[in-house]
């Protein structure tokens, strides 16, 4: 059989699996994992395929497309869904019942299976985590042997590993999330010059508000998005602010950036127009995108599938919060230096998220303390790949911590430096689940490779 071609959402990572299977039930997953002849290794599951790394790439092997998308149960403080259910669809059903997710992450196309075992990001709300998987209370998966396994918070050390296993322990087919009562959300924005922002940051952190950052290295500006729960708000939520914010961010921004990139060869004119658009967006954000009563689920964006001419890609690394003033200053200078040296600069705003310390996943990028991320965003084009290589070197020099599914072009050395002994623990655990490397594609084979003794280090727990 000739190899097939499957692209990720953005289209920059291409798989050539030998077999593609639509998984409509757990029995379909079991059948694939048990039949090594009909369904060759490695076996990888994909949902909406929005990851910006090669984490789902196959050359040969078997791709499982997760079509299982039912919402199975909504309780007082939990929701249980099949692995292919999209986060935004679950959020809308929760909203009808007066409930919400703790983390209302931007990419609504995120599937439950990915959320349960892969990294995500969002600014932490006061007293809460910023990673979706930290609110996963139960995961059901099919092991490489074809047996089923249920993992719950009753086994915290195992759950801590499964939450960042990236599909290398087993194929997730059912997930339970902890949810909370629906609460009105206030949002507003404020613009700062870089030096003004750094001086204000200690007081901004004391406010307790969640903070996301839109950073403009070539304008020397930062726009801060503040969010806080506002239980005293009454009446119907204001749908307008998030619609406008998301339209500017996910439609107008990338579309204009792509048009300018593809049609204006003169860099001075191209980036003058991009900077003018950015300046206008900052004003709209500060003076228009604000409300005391919005719905948390409205933060999510349902990206079109297949992607259209508004598509964009990104990278990220997390930095210790105390280091952020130096890091963001150096990042602005790095962008200027790279442009002067190569003639390339990203054509969209960079962003960042403030995320609380979180040890619920072993590979958590805020495992050792609160962090703030630096996330370049672009419609890509010639020069993006080289920019990301340079950005990764910048992150290495500044003790950045990557996300395996959202930091492209990682090297094993960078991953080892960032994760240290945690990488060894995860690889030893992975071998316990998958001694025959049934689920290990080339990407994870390279990144997870460590010198470690094999052999079982934990019991797998109860089957179901």
C-alpha cells in the first residue's frame, strides 16, 4: 500500500502514514494496537492536528484519527467526554448547564485526548492553574498491548506522568475534567512602553488579575490583557468584547500580515504597514475591548478546518517569572538584531502568558515556580525556520522551558537541559508501558532518548 499524506493544521508538518484509521470506538483502537501486521508501528493518534511540532508525524506506521466526540456525562463538578470531543463544544454545553472549565484556552479545537496527555497554555486565573491537563481527574486509555487502563487522581504519581505522556503510554479514549460554576468574567487592556511596563510589573502582579501579554518588539510596546472573575455582575453576558478581540487576533491580524508579506517586497513599506495595523489594534484593545460581564467560554476560538488564508503558527518557551523583565528586554533586542542581520522579522505580534506554579504534570513548564512565556507568532514564510532556530538558541541562553507539542525545531540537548532528571523518569516509565516502542515515532524517539536503565518501575494499575 502506498503511503498517504496528512498535514497538520498549519500545513508545515507532513505525515506519510502507511495506514490511516478513523477511530469511532474504543474497539477500533484495540483492534489497531493488537494487529501489528495490518497496522504497522508506530501508531499515533491525532485530533484536530493543531500542534506546531512533528509530534504527530509518521513516515510509515498507522495514524488513528479520533472521531469519538461524544459528551458522556455532565455532573455537578465534572464532565466526561470521548477523546475526540473538541474543547469549545464541551465548553458551550457546560455553559448551558451553568458550568465552565477552569482553563478556557484559546484554541477551541483542542481535543480532550490531547488536553489529557499533552501541554497547553493559558494565563492562570487567581488561585488556579493555567494548564488544561491539571484539571483532568480521570483518563481511560488503551495500552500498546490492546488492554485498557483507567488512571485517576487516586494515583497521583502515575497521573502526573500520564498528563504529559504525549500519547507514548497509550491511546486516550475517554477523559474526565473537573469543572466549576459559571462565573462572569471581567476583561480590560492597558498599553505600556517597555520600560514603563517593567517598572509597573510588580504592582500589576499584586492586583491578582490574570495577565496575557501582546508584545511589539519593533514598537517598544506591550499591551496587557487583564482578566478576573466578577461574580457581582448581573444580566446577560456581553458577547461583543471577545468577538472583537478574537476577530482582530485570529482573522484580521494574520490575513493582513499574509497579504503584506506576499505582496510587498520592500521591507520598509511592508513593516511600516504592519506596525500601523499593530498601533491601531492597541488602541482598539485598550479603549473598546473591555467589559465587566463576559462569558469565560467566549475566549475560545473555533479555527476553520481546513485552515484558510488567516492561518498562523507560533512557538513558545516559559521563563521564570523573576527573570521576565530581563528576558523580555533581551527578546526585544534579539528581534531587532535578527532583523538587522537577516532581513527577517515576524509579521505578527508576539504574545505571552503568566502561569502559576504547577506540578500536576511531570513535564510542566512551571514545575519549579511561576513563569511567563514568550511566544513569537507569524504566518511564517521565508525566514521563519531560521528565525525559530535563532529563537531556540535565545531560549537556551535564557533558561527557557519548551513545550514538546508547541515549541518547534527542538533539539534533544535543549530538552535535556530544560527537563533534566524528569526526562529520565518519563522515559523509564514509558518503557514500562511500551517496551516494544509501538507508539514511539521518530520525533519522540529523538527527544526522549536518555541513558537510562530499562525495566519496570511501577505497576500499571487496574484495567477496565
